[in-house]
C-alpha cells in the first residue's frame, strides 16, 4: 500500500460508482433505440483493474489505476500492485429476488471440493506475488472458504494485525489447470 495518496488517486467507493455508471452508459450506447432497462441487457460483467492502493488524509482507501504498458515495460512490479475484481450482476428487481430466495432448494447434491484447505493455502503461498508480499509484510494468515455453488475457493489473506490484505478466487481444480490470478 502506498503511504500517501496523490492527485491522480480516487476514493475506492467513487471509483466503483464511476465504473458502474460507465458500464450502464456503455450498455445504453450498444442499442440506443431499444427500450429495455439497462440492468437487463447484460446478465453480468467483470472488471479487473491493477491499482496502487493508499489512504487519503481522512483515512479512506484510494486507488490509482496503473496502465498495463507500465507493467509490461517493467516500470512497475505487478506483484506490488493490488487487483480489484468487480462483478456486476443484473437483477430483475426486489420482487424477483424475494421469489428466488423463497424457492425450494435445489435437489442437486452439493459436490465435495477437489482440493483441501491445506492444498489451497500451499498453492497460494507458492505464488510469486504472495511470496514477495510475505517477504515485505511477514507471514500472512490465509483462510480459504469453499463456495460449492461456484466450485471455487474464496481465499482471504490477512496481515498480522488482522487487516485484509488481499482476497482471491481460486478454482477448485487440480493445480496444473489453475490460471494464476
């Protein structure tokens, strides 16, 4: 984390709000004559951005986007950056959400994970970016949680003082198939 924010930084909440507005405007521009609510055009969209994270004068998190060109040229070590992953999911509205929550549970049995929590932790610790992070800030507390509906692991990495340093999503597949994130 960068200690001091600069003029190019944006508060995290403002960044997410601007990204959401931009997605909505992009959807409208795809088919301007179609009279369909924006939230119904795309069922979901993912945004992944490499950023430098800092705190502003009042202690709020700020982000500064980093151009991929700077990373590819080697001007910035990608292992020192944070990755913000945002998934936008279209919803049909409150009445549909309530109906979905009260529907009968799926008869499909829950699948047991392929990996164990220990395997996930070992896999995360072997990643070069995590190795560098631990060299700088000490051993991280890594907590994997299996999400059966997605067949993925949500992994939270915390510093010694309990602050969330990074969250990662790891597919529940043999390590050779996993794409480094």
